[in-house]
């Protein structure tokens, strides 16, 4: 079983991202995120194995020490891999990088190991819009994304441990630090 630690945005941002997911599904380009029950998010880490019960107080403490974080989703991006991923990218700020670094200090201190994509220095923060897009459909998918997006100003309000596939929120905590 695989896990991810994800930042969840405010309800308005969630609705805006879900609208884009539906536009891609309606265009016949990507339904994956809707079908697996995903939530709009930016992942901090993923790992193949984790003792979720033992990790709960670690994530809860992180949430209690971390204030909500304002962000701007300002660009559409594509990863140059065969996975066919298209995403919205947040503007990378010092606060976002610090949050990520602080999380990974705790995560590694717990004894968990994230995949290399999510380690500090490698991480490309992103909110996935589509996955599994065939190479021949990439340009059309990006076009639909551009037609259906705008700059989104939001706020990360919760952090969650998520099991996938299918997606199941194991637990989530509000970011309440000051």
C-alpha cells in the first residue's frame, strides 16, 4: 500500500481545481483523478510503506506548529516523463520551501523515506490536473487547461495522510500554528 502526505487547499480553490478536472473529463482527455477519488492537493512526500497509526501524532504535531499558507497557482506545467502528468504550479516562495523542509526533517526523523521526487532540492510543487495523458493528447490537454484556468489565489488549510489507489484520506489535520 502506498501513502502520500498532502496539503489540502481552501474550499474555493478545491472547487476551482475540480472544475478543471471536470472540463478535462468532459473533453475526453483525462478522468483519472475523478475516478480514483482524489482531492485537489500539493504533495509533500510519498512513500511505499508507513505505519499510519504511529505516524499520526507526528503529522498532528506538524499541523499544530504550521500556520495556514497563502499561495498562488500561477502556471500550467507538464512533467517530461511517460506518466502524462499536467499540473498547476504554485509560485515557489520561501515559506512554501520552509514548510516542505520542516516537514521532511520530521518525516525522516520518524524513519520514513520519501521517493526522490519529493525530497528537498528535487521537489517540484504541483497540483495535478491530469495524469495518464497519452503523448498525442498532451497539446490538446494543455489547451483545455489554459482555456479553463485562471490564476488561483488560495490557502493551504489542512495536511493529510492519504492512501492510494484508490484514494482514501487516512486522517487530516488543520494547519493551526501561529
